[in-house]
C-alpha cells in the first residue's frame, strides 16, 4: 500500500512538472525582435516610385511600383538609417515581379554613386511566396567598418528593371547566423513584428521634385496648408530629402499644426493640435512631421520655424500640387514655390481625435445691460453614497499567461491524484 501511495504522489508531481514545462514553452514560443529593424509601418520613402501599404494573409507590406528601366526609382526604410559597425548583416523580406535591382548605400567618407557604394542584385520572380535576402555589408567590402566615417549611413533598394516589389521588413544583425536564425523563426510564426493595434499608412506625394531648394532660416516662419480627404486621417507631413547645404552642427526645425478656422491669420492664433521638433537634421534626408495624433478629414496648417543652421526643402512642381495645398512665407501666400513633399494618411477615421471647438473670432456687438433675473437651479442636497472603504487584503493571484486548456487539464489531474492518495490513506486507517 505504501508503494501504491508513493506511486500516486510521484505521478502528481510529474503531472505538475509537465504543466510547468508547458507553461515555459508557451512563454518561449515568441522570439524577441532584433535591435535594428524597420517595417512598412515605419518611415519608408519612395523616390520616382509609389508605395502603398496593404495586408495579405496576415502580413502587412508596402507595395512599391516604379517605371521599369529607370535608374532613379528607389525606396528605403528611412533616410539616414542602415547597417552599423556592430550590425552589418541585412535581412530583407520581400516579393517581386523579378528583375535586376541594386543595393545602393552611402557613408560619411564616400561620395554617393562612386565605385564601391552600390552592387547589382538579381531578384528572381516571386509574386506569391515571400523571399528573404541576406547581405553582409562588411564581408562584401562595401565599407571597412573600422571607423564611424566609413560606416554605412543609409541604404536603399533601386528597382532598375523591377516593375514592383512588396516590402515587408528589413533588419540588421551582428552575424549571418543570427540573421538566418531569425529568418527561420519568422517563417515558423514565432516573430511578431507588427502590432495589431498599429495603423496601416498610405504615403502620397503632395508635390514631386522640380525646383531648387529654399532655406527656411531666412524667414520668420514658413507654413503649409493642406486638406485631408474624406474617409482618411492625417498621420504626418514629410519634407522629402530636406537639405541642410552640407553637414551642419545644428540644423533644427520646429513645427506646430492647427485646424483651419475661417482664414489663415485666425487659424494660426488658434489651438495647437500638436508640436514637432527636428534636431541635428542630416543633409538630404526626410523630415517626417508626426505630431503624435491622428487628425480627422479637414483643412490644416503647419507653421515651421528655423533659427539655427541652414535647413529647408527642395522645390516641388507647381503644376502637380495635390490635396488642395498652399505654401506661405512669413504669413504671405506664395504662388511661385511649393516644397517637394509627401503626406502620410490612414484609411478610416475611427482612431482620429475629435478636434477642439474653435473660440469665437469676434466679440458680441451688444453687451447685456442687466444681470439675469433667473435664479440658478439649486445644487442637490443629497450626499453621494460613499465608496466602500474595505480594501482587499490580498492581491488577486495572477493568472498564467498563454497557458491554454492543456495547462488547466494537467493541473486538474494533479489535484485528482493528490486527492486519490489522501483517500487511500484514510481507507488504510
């Protein structure tokens, strides 16, 4: 009988341990994100091509299209971003129509486009299945990676003969083995790069590049007025490839966004919906003015000021300005210049904030001559019921995460086993 009881207790212990192992595996099922990665939700940019965010089979991606045969159509996750001294290995998840593309990059000590700053890559056609490209910048000799000046400061993918490419994410790792391990984990569904609460954005060109750049420092302020279409929300406004006229110590831009109210002057005296600051801006990289809020359809004005080193924007095409947009220098509307720019919008208005009610713009013409004679309504005399004063003495036991039904069944079996052992002992007595 003692052996039987010992067997039951040992079985209960084993079941409990098994449940614990299941719980551990459930917690370890998800692989941590790499230190350096960008997804199509981040600040990707397109030049001479168009990018549209989409989602298919649970995988969000940006559908990039360009003119086949051009050497100027390219996209990059974020200007001024790329492999580092410690993370030189790139992993790109993509689908494509196929063709010859190019990896193009720059560093502080090299001239963009010079020998050794780009390499042609053949992208076999893969229109339905996701592909993964691993590229070791260090081993391929595109930068010595011995000093910061020789490190890659940004990289891009030139489409060249490629008609389209779906870009999901790009990440950088210390070694090729780390990149390969992450790829296998991502294929197995153990990686969650995208949060379900994230919003899918659409980037649209407000005006393509055509004219020379303009410095903002020579003006007290500059401003852009634009209209967000119905059914969409405003996420950010982008000055594309904004210049600083060579490297500067402190190229800084401040911006405030307002909701339109009657006219320009009244608008900029109204309520600030959000502020933005760009510090130590890198020459010819994007300035993405994200004010931290999603704004509903309507007309808005962004006022920008720059007081330190040079910073500005390339000129756009005055004949191709979209979104009912205008530009202002020192609060005066300009009919000769508009910035090379883009707007980031979100489909739908569910997550947009409610705009504050604008204050009256003029005082009443007649003031009341007498005080109101109506007596204010009396305040209720009944005192609200007091909230309960008793506080639970013990915090609720935290439920195990991701245990599933299997963990509960195993725990129940352990309890039954212990109860059986106790029953046998009582029978013996």
